[in-house]
């Protein structure tokens, strides 16, 4: 439903983003009887990254049984690693069946959100008008803003050019000369699909990734029937996958040498997929496995080895007209340029638009020190603002949905506490946030991400890993199981307003 008036509308809670995080928040808020909320989403539908990434070959590299809500199991996944359309359809179905969709305001972007300390309210300017809210829950995602490469002349490229997360399906690649810049998780899914149809494909690699086999398989009808009807079976399956994944954690966070078998798998995958010895050498990484995200594919190396594909490792110098020129002076003509260069991960763009108690934006606060939050969720100076998938909550090995559900549970408990104790505002204390982050970064120093000899999107401009969680996911679940009000400054509501006064009164988005 779209807002209809220009006067500010008030809600108790305003959620930003309708991906896994925002949808989970909406469903759980409703479960708690908190129906006075809206979800503001700049796109036309739920889904977030799974709505936006429609490139050929897009699929999840975490098994679907785990990469789904614990409260909305899906016995109908067709494959162990689901393709993007199935994940998007799953999110649409869960949203529909949850009965929360009338709370979502689509095609509306948050422009500015400002905390008013006197009124203890956030004022949120959007492209669809102004809202005020007691709490703002940001689920805008860490992989939502495409990062375009800074390459001389790229703006003047005369062919078609688009980012992997903004795939232009109107552009046919059949019989064309295509170039893909990047060899990350997106690119290695795109390359085999493009290689099948393009006349020629150039893949521009800056750093070789580790790629292990993709142990994907189709679920049989019998298996799906059993998952649907045998009580507890799907939960057992999910739990087994969870613990299997969790067993990787020590190799990432304590001793990278434990990952030796995974490295052998990756090297064997190269030998299996590529015959050309020179190409094998080019794709062999020179840093520790796990330092960058470990990728999975059975088709990437054979695609690179195909006659119509070249792997280019000379750095790109510039783009001229319809060609890419590398540092050695070679000019390669191209009709379609696919930029698979990732996202803004360490300076979340939405933070430019969040202004806290001292009139400072969150981006300003983080500019010097890098991103940091308490339990990935709250930031000093920004009362009643909660993040889902905030700083240091990312995973290299398991399902982000597990983290999202943990954070949503923390936020729910915060809201319950606020209501029960009649707090107008809660704000994490500077000392609590500082000691939490000091301990986190002490652990981070031991991880393969810090000492594996690579640079990655996990690290910010200061070389600090502000994106990943450096411990087990069950530790994170434990830390977020309860809202620890002792770490927060709390204040009573402004004179004349009782925090408990506002109970949900209406259905649908208030007009
Ligand atoms: P990414 O992992 O950040 O990869 C970007 C690639 O572009 C890297 O190979 C990078 O090289 C290269 N690159 C960046 N700037 C460049 C430049 N100026 N010139 C040449 N090369 C450049 O991005 P992504 O592949 O989109 O994946 C991002 C994250 O999204 C993943 O790590 C994963 O968490 C998620 N994802 C998941 C899936 C899945 O579940 N299957 C699929 C896609 C994405 P360097 O390595 O040298 O920096």
C-alpha cells in the first residue's frame, strides 16, 4: 500500500528493506502483536539480493535446507543448492502467507532518518513522504549496492555494460564478444553460462579464487515426500547440515592449516577442469584457502578451458571505445561488458542517511574508525536504531539466515524490555560497545581472513575486518538470545507520553 498523505505518519517501528532480514523482522514483530509498523523497500517486491541478482546461473552456495527460515521450512526445494528463482519464489510465498504484506511500502527509498532526542523519535524522509517512528530497524543488507570498478574510460564504453546484480535481460549474448570483469562468487556462476552462448568470452581475473566442487544434487520425489510428511525429518536434515558447516569454523578462525583437505579439493578441481598447464597455473591461488570466500563450481574451470574463452590476468589499464586495454598494451574488442566486481560492503551506503543524537551521520562516525556495532546490532549515539546484518555479522561458511534470526530475536527482546520497563529510548553505552569490539578484533587477528595473505571485501580501507563474525554461529546465537539492558543507557519517554500507551490500533499501513 502506498502512503497517501503528505503529513508525517507515525508508527511504532519502521523497518528498512524487504529481503530476508526485513521480512523476518516483519513476521516476528507481527507474532509479538506489534502490528504498528511498516517496512519501507526501495524495490518493487520482497527478496533483496535474491530479487536483484537475476544473472544467468545465480544460485545459493549454502544448502537450501539451511538457507531458509527455521520457522518456514520448505520441503519443495528442487536442488540441494537452490537456484535464485526458487529462493525468490520462496520469499514471496513466505511473505504472502505471513499476512504481513499490507505493512510493506514498495518502490519507496529512505532518503534521511534523523533522531530527535527531545521527542525520542526517528523522523524518516522517504521518496513517498515522511514517517516518524520510535524505533528503526535497518535490514538494508550488506550486498545491496553494486560497486563499479574505477577503470579509465569505462563510462565511454560503446557496447553494452552492466553490473552482475543489475543484469540486463534485454541484451542477448548469443554470438557476441563478451567480457566479464571479476572472478568472485557471482562471476564464477556467470562465466559457464555466458561461455555456452557467446562467440568469445574474456574473463578478467585480478586474484584467483579457490573453487571446490559443487556437491549439488536434485531431490527425488520420494525424498521430497519424506521431507514433507515424516515428522522431524526436515529439521534433522537441517540440523545435520548446520553442524557439518559449523565444523569448518576452527579452520577459519583458529588454525588455517586445518583447511588442508579443502585446499587439496580445490587443486584437484583445477586439475580435473583444466587441461592447459599454463591456465592451471594462472588459476592457482597464492594465498591461504579461506582468506577469500571459498567458491563452489563444477563448471567454472571447464568453461575457462573452452576454446572460445580466454582468462586475462594482465591488469586492465583502460577502456577505449569498444575495447579493453590491458597493461601490456593488448586491446581486446568486446560487445558486452559484464562487471562482476562486487558490492560496497565496508561503508554501507545507507549510513550516509542515518543521523544520530549528536547530529552526526553514522557514515561520519565510522569514517575514521571503520564500521563497528555492539553485537552487530546497535551503535552508541544512535538510540532505538537496530541493525540486522550489521558490522561483523557476515559468515564465510554458513547461512546468513541463522544470523538474521538471531538478531531479530535480540531486537524483539529489546522491544519487549522497552515496553515492559516503559523506556522511551535505549542506547548502547560507548564503553560496552568498545569492549565488545576490542574482544572481537583480538579474535579477528587469529583468523585466516587477517593472516591468510590476501586482500578481500571483508577488509576495510584500514585493513580491518569489519564484515565477518570470527566465532561459531551458536556463540552469536547465545550472545543475542537476550537483550542485555545492562549494556545500555535507558531513558523514560518524554513527559506526557507513556511508552505503553501506543498499542496497535489498525490494520494495514496507516494513511
Ligand atoms: P566479490 O566477491 O567482491 O568479487 C568481485 C570480483 O571482482 C573479484 O574477483 C575482484 O577481484 C574483482 N574486481 C573488483 N574490482 C576490480 C577491478 N577494478 N578490476 C578487476 N577486477 C576487479 O563480488 P561477488 O562475486 O558479487 O560476490 C560478493 C558476495 O556476494 C560473495 O562473496 C557472497 O558472499 C555473495 N554471493 C553469493 C553467491 C552465492 O551464494 N552463490 C553468489 C554471488 C554472490 P579481487 O579478488 O582481486 O578483489
